[in-house]
C-alpha cells in the first residue's frame, strides 16, 4: 500500500490517498460476491474500511484536506470512490495519456502479482523454494512498492 498527499493547483485543496488491492475471495465478502458477481463489492468494502480508518485523522485546514481511497480488486475491478476520483483527477482529453499510463501500470502490477501468486502456489505444491539472488525482483528490486496480495 502507498499513502500520500498532493495539492491541487487550482483550489489549493490537499487530497490524501491510500492505495490498496482487495480480494473478492476474502471470507468476509465472498458470499456477497457470489450473489452479485459483477459488482466491485470487495473494493467497495475496502474503500469504506479506509475511509473509516483515515478520514477522521486529516489535518484541519486551511487549506482543506480530503481523503480518497484508491482500491482495485485482484482481477482489475475498481472501487466506485476510486473510479470517481480518477474521473475527476485525470478526466478529459488533456490528461488522457496520464490516465492511460496509470491504468496500464496498475494493470501490469496486478497481472504480475497474480502470476507470482500462481507460481508461489505451484512451487509450494512441488516443494520448490522461493528464488533468491540478484535480479529476482526485476527492475524495481530494492524499491518497496507494496506487498504481495494476501500479505
């Protein structure tokens, strides 16, 4: 997870975000997802959790401060608050390239994490140890960008 803040140039408002990935297979949401499989229920639930956890802790203004959770599900569905923030922050033709790059980077990160989870599962089945050594982590080796999904 990453949390941080940014100041809007037009209004001077400070927006704080917390980025997270939610699983629709978590025991808390799995029955709900089974009943409504096309809704981003895991992401929506995580967004609510984040708001309850952090919104009350924002600094008092001025400038004013807002909190937005940015939550994706492991297969790419995006939470409703996250989608609304992306439309507001990166909407319109001028920011189309930035929006496309961000969504592409998130998609690749989710894909890599899912691939790693499958590889880890197979490795455990066959008793293969986790690989170690230089270059295993790829181009971001040594840079903490988050945890594996499930950790």
